[in-house]
C-alpha cells in the first residue's frame, strides 16, 4: 500500500500540493497511473487516473469532502475539487465536510533552551515528536521507557517560554492541562539514573486552532464509526496520538484488516525513528 506520511519536518506534508484525494474503500481491484495497485487509505495525487477492474468498485473522497463511487471498469482523473474525464459508472455520493487540516510548524517557535548533558542518549518514541500536532483540550506527552532510569524530568513550555508543566515522575505518559489553541509548544524529557542524566530529548509541536478542532469534529460526526478513516486523516494532519488510538481501536473491531495493520505498523515505525 502506497502511503504519503505527514510528520511535518521529517516526511512530506500530507496536504501538500500533490495530494487531492483519499481512497476510502476498495472492493475488488483498483489501479492508478502505470497500473499501480491501490488500496483503501491510499492517497492520490492531483492528476492521477484511477481505474477499477471487473466486478470492482472504489470510493474516493476529495479534500473538499466530495465523494465519488467508481463502479466496475470505471475511470476518472483526480482533480482539485472534482473528478475529471470520467468514463463508466461514476456517481457522486452525499458529500462530507471538508477534510480537517493542521498547519505545520512555521519556524516562529524557538526550540527548548536546554544544555545537553554529555554522554546522554536520545529518548525514543517522543509523542508529540518534532513538528507534530495536538488537540489543545486533550494533549498528552509520552516517550519510551529508558533502561536504568529511576525517574524522568518533564518540562512543557509555551510560546512565551513559561512552563506549563514542570515535574519529576516515574511515568512515561504525562497528562497536561488544556493548552491554548493555534499555539506553539516545546517540551523536553530527561531520564535520571544513578549517574545523573542518562538520556534526554526535546521537541516542538503545535495545537490545532478552534476552527481546525471544529472541522475535525464535523468530519468525525459525518463518517460515524469509520475509525480507520478518521485515524488516517488524523495521521496526515499531524495528530499522531489520535491516529495511533484510532487504528488500534479499529483493529479491535476488524483485527484481520491488512490495510489497517500496515498503517498502524508504519506509524509505530515512524515514531520509533525507523
């Protein structure tokens, strides 16, 4: 399954100029340019030509929320706001709200000011990682357990440099108070052992604006119990925490779904820096 991952600073943005549509479902076979097979939860670039095989159908959602179902042996070119050059059975479905988007870091936030301890290694699986996004009302900080650590120092700072969270804990997941919408935050964690600081890491992230939160909620309400679809949208909006939770919940309902398993594995691998 071809996937365009959107963790803003280290992989291509999800809503870059090329991405125009998401395949919501495929029954049978579907291919795009050069007969590349595509599956549900794949993104399509503007200008891609989508084709369905015999006894097949595919449901495509454009960024503006318009939905189209291609029946057997149908063809359509992905446009920015609609399908073009269609042939065969192509029908428009009831539209959804526009897909929610999250703005990437714009470089205005300074990194956490911290002196790095000599000999300290990086802590793995920070979430939010650099350039990710968070929901302002339900943000959490988490990281991988460090062998030999007896405690962790966690500091979360706002754009003004004032600490929002500053604590020492034995937990690898920290709940934080409600954050300001549409704001930049920086956080760092240090693992403490018998020799002092044995590992550390830091990251910047953004919170969604009120409008972005409302857009996400409207989209979620419209698709109902389609947890995997919302998880894919969250992942490609930088909401990796929500994407992880969404795919894990979806797999409990459909544990043998290969597309969801691949999606979850790719997110976990990305968080681990692999």
